[in-house]
């Protein structure tokens, strides 16, 4: 189980190697994604709070990156944070997400990106529920519900 000390260490000292890498040109990403998906995932945008039904969906399943399909979260780790964005306590694998120190907007945060394709997902904070204490605050548009096997 990842803890805040692991996250800050990854952001400072480097992230675990991903299982694979997906690299497309900006033109290819624009052709593949909707304008909103492109704005959020490739240009580090943020969707409006409470703009997605995904916040209130708590059915079993898994969530992947909208850009490359990499498995990121299991619904069993999803919780209601009240923030207006889907929130999770843990990724499915330690190396599915990369962490980047973000000092924009006069704040210090840790940005989360897909470790496979570098898509901006959101941020992680140390104010989540026990036992990890983590809150992965994700843009719903950056995630897609994966089909059940």
C-alpha cells in the first residue's frame, strides 16, 4: 500500500518504470481524443467540479486511462470525497501512475500522470481515508470505465 512518504519520494527521486510506454504526436492525440479529453490530459487542464456523473458512481469495476487504456484504479478504492471529482485511495499497481511536483498557482501539489502515456490525470493529496491517507483526485474525463472481463 502506497503512503504519502512513497508519493513524495517518487516525485522527488523518480518514479517506478512503467510496464510499457505509449507515445503519439500531438496531432495523433488530437485525432484520438475529444477536445475536452485533449485539454485535460495533454494540456494539464481541469474539468469543472461536479461536472461528471462518475463522482456518484460506485459500482464494481475498473478505470483506465482515456488516452492509452492502461488500468489505473479499481472501484473498490473509490470513495466520496465531496470535492466534485472522482477520488480513489490507491492505484491498482505502484507503477501505473507517475508523480510530479507541481508548484503552479502558488501551491505545492503532486500531479498524477499516467505512467504509460504521460496523460495528466489530476493530483494526489495526503487527506484521504485510512489506512493509506491518500486521496487521488482525478479528472473524470481522463478516466474510462473498462469493460468487465
